[in-house]
C-alpha cells in the first residue's frame, strides 16, 4: 500500500511541475461559429495537430501540457488563421472581422506587437495604390506620380526589412526568431539567399542556426545558390531544390477566413 501511495505521490508531483498552456478565445466572425478549430505546429519535419476544439457561441478553448514552448498556427480545416505561441500561462485570443490578436503571455505580447507594426507598414503600402488612383483623377502626369510613389514605396520596404530583421535578431534564442524567419521565407517558391537572409545568418547565434527549420532552409538555399551559379554542377544544372515547401505551408502573419 505504501508503495502505491508513493507512486501516486510521485506522479502528482511530476504533473504539478509540468508546464501547461491555456487558450481562451472569443470571436464575432460568424463563419467560425459551429466549426472546429485546430492548433497545428511544425514538429519533426512536418506539420502536426496538437489540439482541437469547437467554436460554440463565439467562444473556444484549448488546454494542454507543454513539453517545450513553440509557435503553433490556429487553423479552420486547412486554412491557417493566425499564429499563437504556446507557452505557460493563460493565452487570450480575440478574432473579429477587422482584427485578430493574441496576448496574456510575454512571447505572444511581443509577437503581436511586431505584427501590429508590420500590418501598419502593409496598410501604408496599400494606401499608395489609392493615392495613385486619386492623383490620376486629379490630372497629375503618370510619370510624376510613379516617381513620387516609388520613392515612398522604397522607404516603406526599407522600414519593413529593418523591422523584420531586427525582430529576428532580437529573438534569436527563443521561438520568435525562428518562427518569424519561417514566416518570411515561406513566401519564396524555393529556399533562396537574399541580402536580408544573409545578414540575419551572419549575426545568428548557434541556437538559432541549429533550429531544424533554419538549418535546413539555409543549407538548401546555399545548395540552390551553388546550382544557379554553376559552381557545383555543369552548365546543365538541375532546377533549384525545393525541400522546404511540402513541409511547411505558407503562413501569412495574419490570415482571416472570409465571413
């Protein structure tokens, strides 16, 4: 009897020490109500389901134990809605037709502060299109319009590059660095080396370089670069290797389902 009680005591102690997460979500998007949501994360080279729940009267809940802090994506069916950092504590998610936010824990607060800034830059870029149309209606010469707006577009692009680069560098040694690196590289058809990626990797810590996604992406991008430059193959070099795309679906920073 004492051995049994001791075993239960050990199990209880281990369970109480384990990290856990809890997600409390609310939504006013009618398309979500009555549907099942999934938490999925990149693990062991593929995207795996972590948890699921139903949206009932605009509310949904996830909870579970954590073996490690990781970035997951909230899905409805196969459509990615938004990223969530699964970390210890109570995570609050709010989704409506105008915005999506996650907070309540340190890494989620940091991630969505970054996403808000990124979205502000995207809105400024979209506004240039509206201004172009208005300037044309005002009779301004098209070449003059293009010269003015191209300068502003280049400035916004530079700000976006700086925002992303500095955020990744500041978060090399937690999940946000590799996670945002994955988001920005998922836009490419196959792994490539850009000046931004080269700069990030030149500053990278050992922990960041050893992240499975970062390591495989960078190695494959280097191989692709050699093939395209004809350094490792003949003139009839094969097409660049695309090893990453099947393993991680492109996930925009925030992607809302259509209501």
